[in-house]
């Protein structure tokens, strides 16, 4: 049942296992805003901001515990260093 609902808004491609989403999607202005946000996070090498942005864009995205630990650990160190100043 779930598989069928996933196929409703897709179109086939030349590869049997690859489909193209053909639903309404996100408004163009929102796409541009998110792309800018993702680009800035990548340029500043801010993995935490990148993961949060991906989570907001892709509602079903669930980063692994390993990734979350890697992202949170550097931020905790930055907070501790800033508090010590």
C-alpha cells in the first residue's frame, strides 16, 4: 500500500528502478532560499547547520547517531571555549 502511494506522483525513466518526482513540490522561491542556505553551510564547513537544513527540507531525513555525534561534539567544544574567555 505504501509503495503504491509513493509511485503516485512519479514518472518513469529509462531505468526501471529510477523515477522522477512529478508532484507539486516546493515553490521556486523556497528552493532558491534553501539552496543558498545549503551553499553557505557548505562554504563555511558548518556541518551542524547543514544537517539541520537538510532535516528541515527533507521531512523524512533522519541523520545517523554517528553523524549527529560528529556534528554536536565540535559545537560543544566551541561553546566551552567561548565560556572560558
